[in-house]
C-alpha cells in the first residue's frame, strides 16, 4: 500500500519551488519527468523509486478540499492548489513525502493531509 500526502497550498507551486523543496530535504536525490511531465519521479542515488509527485491542480470551489479530505482542510479559502505525493513502501520514502509536503507549505502557505502510515 502506498503512502499518500496532499499539500494544499495558497499559491501554485512552480517547478523551481518543487525542486527547491526537494533539495531542502536531501542530497543525492534524482528527479525524472517521464512522458509529458505531469508526474515527477523522485529517485534515490541508486535510481530506486522514492516519490511520485503529480502536477498541481487548482481547487476553485469553496469547501471542496474539506469535502474530499475532511477537517484538515476546513476553512481553507478557494482557490488552493492540490499537490499529491505518493511514497514508495520504504520508511525513507514516507519520511521524504512528509518533509517535502511540509517544505512546500512552508514556502507557499497551506496545510497537509496524509493517509495512514504503512506499518
């Protein structure tokens, strides 16, 4: 089972912000954007998968984020930008997903939702 994190930010994250947030969380990370670049793959220094970061989408309807994610998103003004992160089933990936989302929120404001941590 994957571990999912959603960063709901007040500003849209651009490519530089995404990369800066990743760089702040560790050296030796590799980033790949296969296909049309709608998903960034974050790999460890050996090329093993850590994260998949989906392209951010705006949530323009007031209350929609709360409807989808529950109380953690209560009261967020629209629009917010939804950036979804999926972590591989590795403890280091789970930690990186949380830290990356927190780094985005630190830069852009907002809140973080996460699924239940894998055991």
